[in-house]
C-alpha cells in the first residue's frame, strides 16, 4: 500500500488546521479586543522601559538571523534562479 510521506501529511494538514483556528478564534479575539480599553493599552505600552523594547527587538533579530537565514536565503536563491532562466 502506498502512503504519503509523514512530512507531506503534516504539510497538507497545516492549512486547514490554521483556517479552522482562525475561524473559531476570530470572534473570541474580536470580543477581547473590544473589551480592552484603548487607554489601558496605551498606558501599559508607554510605561515599559526602553530596555524592555530593546531586549525584545534584539531577541527577534537574533531569531531572524538564526532561523530565517535558511528560509529567506532559500527563497531568494529560488527567486533568482527563476529570474535567470
């Protein structure tokens, strides 16, 4: 009996699962967003210190450099290969 490779099965299941999650979570997240006062968000974000923002920005850039390098680099190389043809 022929079976799909496990990687392909997970990849095929990812899109419908993501759509279902968005479909069921969207109303809940909308209600939460409307329940939260805009002034409360502004006060919370403005009270954070610059070190807080620098830490998270730095962490994001490190993760992007380590993980995204392979993914973004492969995509750019593939795009350049298509353009050169």
